[in-house]
């Protein structure tokens, strides 16, 4: 038996709907104002990051999704529901974790969860079920997917090399660098196809909901939307290098920069739609949901003013907790100097390729060059933080051994030295470096960025010194540079003691 939905233009907002939407607008405005720093950060990422520029289209898409459901929604009764405060509290807790650990992803996801939770609390479970897809689609307001860059880089390199060999191009690969007789190419993070996979995920989920009814077809279309951009990006990269092989590097890369971007994405999106078109099975005039199935009684109701106050009070609780945490800091030692290392002497940093790490928010930074009796040189860099917060982090995007848009390029990760994360990098010349990084905080020494975030969270929420130190040892040259770095680290002593002496916490 089919469900008959009254035309949208015959249904009007009653007083209950107007009051509920007014309270929701007030709650959203208050949340956006309270967490305005995160709102500004989101907008900055959407506008300036090519990887997440598709997020600019998500708010109008959400508005369109709600508008399409207006006839069904207006046949429901909004009822404020105090258990709806639970997702607001979950979002607040997630935001607090992100703020304490300096993980923007968690802060952004927490804010979006609080906004969605306000809808559940103020409009009730029946309306929330009718808005299930738009509320879920709000997840694409959050910039996420950076973790895909490294694996997609590796996939792109493998695809490219396979295609180049099939085309008869004499190519060699070293990490993410592909060399042909004409020159060499870097398969950088921006060339990994991550931006297109992330954007196609948002696009694929939307099309799967709007154009399909059967779940098998939805899942098949979404899988295709994920795979096609990866394959297409490998073809694009191989095509660019093949064109350079036939002409010149300048001509090929110039054409690639013109095509690469939204033009390439539009072509891939059109291809995906063309493939999936014949299996569309949703009637464009079909209702989005059955309002008759969402008319059940609602228990645990709350007055609209009470529910609004609970939503805002919950958000204020977590914002105040974060403010109290951020007020803590550690004293900085009056004198911070590079250590004396047995068998190594400090020398002027002249000659050899210039290098320095990026820790723009550090309270103290030290950089010096050491040489041993065999003439080997090693650079030691130390960054000290008395506390961490947004924009002042031990681990963050575009900082560390390689700066954002640096002349140095990551070639490959290396086996660790004494637990320190290693990276081999190159710069024009070409010249090479091997750099190893350790982090010291909360009594823990690690080379893992994830462990840093966890320790930062632990010390902020459970107490402990907020002092944090980064130690980097870098040696330039070929494979022999690793031996120089290993000998220097052995002579300098345990990294945890070295970091503690610099930070003034050694006992």
C-alpha cells in the first residue's frame, strides 16, 4: 500500500513548529558563537585547502536535503526530548578530547555532533528519524581523510611505474621519486589523489541516497566512486610522465597543472555517474520517508525552554573545562643551551645543504652542528614547549623535520634509531639527509606522533607537567649518514635524559 504525501504548498508551519525552529536557531547560533574559534578554523580549511574545498558545497546540500523532505517533515510534530542531550554531551566530550590533545579533527567532529544533537533534543526523535540522512551527512562538514595520503601515495607510485613500464618508458623509482631520462618527478601528497577520493566519498554517499533504493546498489555505487578516482589518478600521473618522456618535463607538468584540479575531478565524477546511471532505481517523485510510521508517542519529553537550556549548559560545561585545562603551563628554565657531546664538537653551520626543522609555536628552539674527529657532521635541533594548545603544538601539520612547502622532500620512512622516527629526504642538487625525531612529554619518550597526542591528552585531563620537547638529529649525505646519526645519539646518551637536561627537569 503506497503512502500519500500531501503537497508541500498545502502544509503550513504551525505554532509548535515555529517555536521549535526558533529555539533550534537560537541554540545553533549560541553553539557557533561559543565555539567560534573552531568555526573560523573550519571555514579557513574549507576555503584555503584544496583537499577540503568540497566542504563548501555541504551546507547548501544539507539545506536542499531538508527542503526536499519538507512535505513529510511538516506532517510530524516536533517534541523536545531530554535524552537528545546525550549526543550533545558526546559531542562536547569529543570536542574536549580534541582540544586537550590538540587534534582538530576531534574538535570539528565534536562541534558538528553537538549541532546535530541539538536537532534531536529540540525537535524530538520522530523528526530526527525523518532527518536521519541529512543529520548523518553533516559528517562531511568535518575535514577528514589525511590518513589516506601515505597509502594512496604508495598506490599511485605502484600504478604509475606499472603503466610506464607497459608504455616502454625507462623509469626507476626511489621512494616517492620517479626518474626518467628527461628528469625526475615527485609523487607528492597533493598528487596522491586523496582530495578526489575524499570528495568522491561525499558525492558517492549523496548519490547513493538520492538515486538508489536497494542497499546492494548503493554499496556498489559507493565502492565504484572510491575505486575509480584512485585508478584515474594513477593514469593521470603516468600520462604526465609519459608526456614528459615524449616532449619535456616543463611542457608535461605545465599541462598537468592546468588539467589537475576540478577539471580532472569533474571528468571523474561524470564517468562515475555515467557508469552508475543505468542502475538508478529510485523514483524522483517518491517520498523520502513515511511520516505515518513516525507518529509514535514520545517518552521522556521536556519543555522546550528546559531542553534548550540543557543543550547550551552541556556545551558550556565542556568549554569551561577546556579553559581551565589551557590555563596550566610549566616554568621554563632560565638558560637553555645545546649540550656538550663527548667525541663531538660544535662547529659553525657553514657548508653543506641548509636545513632547519619547523616548530613555529615553540617557547625555545635550538639548532647547532656538531663534527667528530672523522669529519662527519650532524645537526641537532631541540624545541621546548611550556604548554600546548591550538597553533602551539608539538605535533602538527606542516611542522617537524620537513616544513610545509619546503625545499626538502620526503623520500621514504626509515627504520628508527633508539625509538626515534626516521625519514630520508632530498633537496635540489640533489642532496640527501636522514633525520630522526624523538618527542619527550609526560615522562614518555617516543617517535610516534599518535603517542604524542595520547600523552598530551593524558597529561591535560589527568594531570602532570605540560612541558614537551622535540629532539631531532639530522645528518646529510648518502647511506653513511645513518651511521653518523647513530654514533652521535650513542655519544649524547639516552634521549630522555638529554631532553630533560634541556628542559630543566633532570633530577
